[in-house]
C-alpha cells in the first residue's frame, strides 16, 4: 500500500511515519500497513488503523502514540480501529520489508511458500544475519503472535520470521 | 430481535473467551518454552477475537455496557460456551486434544460466518480465519506427533481424545437464538457442518495412527448456560479483580 493509494495528505503521512510498532521499533505504522485512512476533519485528524492480529496488544499503544504524535505537532487526532478488510502481510511496504530484514526479522514469504516453511518441508526462509537458506523451524509461534521462531544452521543464530497472513 | 443476535454472539464469543482463559493458565507452565509460547499466543488470538465480539455486543446493548462488563460481570448461566472448552488442561495431551477438537470446528464455523449478512460478524470472521488456520495447523501437527510418537505419547493422546469426545456433539446443537439468526442469514447452521467435521477429524486421527472413538453418548448443556463444575472455578479466577475491587481500571 503506497501513500498514493491511501490518499493521505503528505503532512499527515509524515507525522504518521514517526509512529512505530512498539514491538518492532524500526518499522513505522505506515510501512507496516496498519494505517488504513487518515484525513483532516474540522481541525481533527481522523485516523483508521487495523490490527495485525486480533489480540495484538500493541494496538492500544499505537493508538495512544498516534494521538500524542499529532498533539506534538499542534494537531488533535482521533483513532478508530477497523477490522475490515483484514490486514495482510502484503500491505507491508517494500521499505518495510527491508527494515525488517535489517532489524533481524525474516520478512514474510508468499502464502504457499510460507506453508511449506512452517511445516518444515522446505528450507526457504533466509537467515537475516548471514543470508543462508540452511535454516530450520524451531516453533510456529515466536516472540509475538505475528512471528515464528527459526534458527540458522550455518551461523547458528536464532531469528524471528514474520508469518505470512493473507 | 437484538436479543437473539446478542445470545448468538455469546454462543461464539464465549467459546473464545473460556478457551483463551484455559490456555492462559499454561503461561509459564508449558511443557517446553516453545509450546508454552505457542499456546499462550493462541490464547492471545482468542482473547483478541473475544474483544471484537464483545465490543460489538456492547454497541448493541448500549448504555453503560462495555466489553469489560460483558466479559467480567455476567453470572455463570449467562455464559454460553460449550462444555468442551471449559475442560481442564489435565496434561499436555488433553490441552492439545481439546484444542484440536475445537480448532477443526472453529475454522468450519468461521468459513461460513464470513458470509453472514451481519457486516460486523463477517468482518470478525474474516479476520479470525487467518489466525485460526495457524491454530489448527499447530494442534493437528501435535496430534500427529503425539499419536505417531512413543507408546506413552500414543496412549495418552488417545485417552485424552476418548475422554473429550463426548463433548464434540454439542458443537452442532442449535439454540433458539441460533435458529432465529440462521433464518435471517446472519447465523451459521452448525448442523450442516457436522459430517464434514467428523470426517476431517477422523482423517487426521487416522494419520496420527489413532482410533476415532465410537461413542454414542454425548454431554451437552453449556450452550444453555448449564455448565460443568469446572466453570465456576474458571470464572472465580477470571472475575476475581472486578468482583473484589468493583469498577477498578488499569
């Protein structure tokens, strides 16, 4: 989802880009794809966000952070949580995927590849540390609901893999 | 009419709440770090789904009702979850068997609920399906691993499946609220899911070298608010803070 597609005003986008997911501080909520809409209405910026996972505890914090980011810029903001259409990992921007890899989180594969990877059938998840494909699934569930835990058999580092959600 | 809708939502949402609470009991007590994290992640998903349903109920009921009052301030016979989800963790085999027997049903239900005429229920279902796919994959995987594992794991998972089997039929019972919602195109006719459910469960059990129980006697009651003894203990823990310190907030 690019900024153009979301039709969000440049000034509003810049402020939204300063807010990040507290669990993944390198990724702005815009690159994460959780911002669905934002517009100015009678001096109040109305922002719609969608959760990555239903139980994601980060959503409350993200809502508060959005309001405080706008307040710091002298603007009032209101945040609304929308469920439909449901978030998908496809909404993570190219920039966002790069940021994830750099932070040490393997970015989501396509839905079919993801299934093979999470069933441990194929070695296709690339280690974000050394780039090796010689990796193995440790657990389908990782440090947060959106990630699975992997380990690299070459550099031996454990790492998170961002699960595909479609 | 609204009342039927609310009762219908409780029939779905309370399963998520109570199973989420049961799984939450395992936080820090799982048999290994990875399964501990997995089970509590599933718990978190289920509680997240519960919140979406209860927020909708609060909106329908209006007034002072919030998702929290719905979750914490009802009495036992107002919770409409099935008996299956309130069964205790007992051991890892029971937790996995309960999860598996529920996940297969849960996914079938949500796949139909996403076509509901009610926009809110349809949106929650579409969101939840993505999560429940992972739950089902996890529990089916463990059913196979334990069934096709050692003699000990095989016998214990078989025992758990046998013991919990009597609670599966209730998943397909219809209450009056269910029937009313089905007739309006809002609810899912669960009776139509039954054949598919038992077929799918049997296939996975067979792959796990386990026997599908041949039991004709089934337990029911939860959907009418008549629960097993376990429910009182679950609610005592779940509601403790609100009952001890009424209206307390974070």
